[in-house]
C-alpha cells in the first residue's frame, strides 16, 4: 500500500493527511456539530436521489409496470431529505434508534435460530454473534447519544491515524524526490 502511495504527488498526500487530521480533531472538539453536518450531507443525498428517482419514474411510466415503486422510493427520499434539514440531530438519533432496533431484532432471531439448530449444527459462533447483536442493540437503545458520539470518536481517531500516516508518507516521498 505504501509503495502505491509513493507514486502519488507528495503534496497530495500532505493535503489529504492534513485534511483528515483536521476532520478528526473537529469531530472530537465538536461531535454534535459533526453529526449534524454528516446528517445534512446525507439529507442532501437523499433529497437529490429522491428527485432523480421521482423524475425517472415518470419517464418509465409507459415502459415499466412497476414505475410507481420508483416513484414511492423517490418521494420517500424527498421526505427524508426535508426531515433531515428540519432537524439533523434528531434525525441522526432516529436513524441510530432504527440501527439499534435492527441489531436487537436480528440478534434475537440469531439466538432463536441457533438454539433451534443446536441438534443439527454447531451453534457456538451463531449464538455468540446473536448475543453480541442483542447486547449492542440494547446499549444503542438505552444510551443512543453516548453510542453515537462514541462511534463518531472512533471514526475521528481513525481519521487522525490515517492522516498522520499520509503525512509521514508524503514527507518521505518529498525527501526521496
């Protein structure tokens, strides 16, 4: 990987590294603002995607019997985009609740499936994954704000680490040229 990066201009590596470090630090300093900005970016995507899907559904109306499914998808994207703009933090929390519920439900299903299949197959790993999913989903649902910020901080730390790596490779590349 590092050998491939050496082919990139040194200044590009430095700029990317600096950008990632700044992004990571800002996420640590202003986690709620970072979450709101990420939610707004996703809202822009959902709105634009919804508009395109709605327009395309109208064009497919004559040739595609299920054009209305794309219309529904497009309208859902438009509504979601607008809702995110009205309350980006609230929508980020709602989405996180949905993720928590998904982990909880799929974890319960995995546990039940593993218990029922115990005579037919080895169930250690599926049962463990199910229990971990239930636990993770429950923690998200009990303390969603803390989990959301915790995950954001993990991503911020990762951005800083990758940024430092890119800076080092950029400096090495500059020194070698």
